C-alpha cells in the first residue's frame, strides 16, 4: 500500500518497496543527467565537456563544441561543467581532399 504523495514534493518510485523522497529540487539520486546533443535528448554520466567527449568516444582535437549557444574553447573542456538540460552542438571534423 502506497501513501498518497503530496503534489508539492518530488518523489520517485523504488520498485515494489514504495516511494522515497528524492530531494527538495527534484534531482535524481543517480549520477546521470539529460542533455540535448545536436537536437537529440541523451542521458549521460559525464560532468564536464571533456568527460562527454570521452564518453562518446571522440577525439578532442577533431571536434568543436557549442554549449548553450556559446562556443567553448578546447582549453576549457576540462572545466566546463555540464548540467541537466544543457544544449550541446557538437561538430566532428573529417579530413579529406
């Protein structure tokens, strides 16, 4: 039997054991966030742009990244923190002639 959930709180289901309180801003207890990459929603574990590049299996020297309409210099990938809802545009350079 589940308790009635108040509408002003954020709750999450914990299998068949009932509900547990997530937190006052509704953040999930996991380390995953949802971001938009080139127009598609993706769930990632990366916390920085550098980690995102690694998670996606890309080479840092071959890409350009825009985060929330601002181009991010490659030198700032390590310190550029990702947060839920960020909009990332990622361009992968391809060599050729």
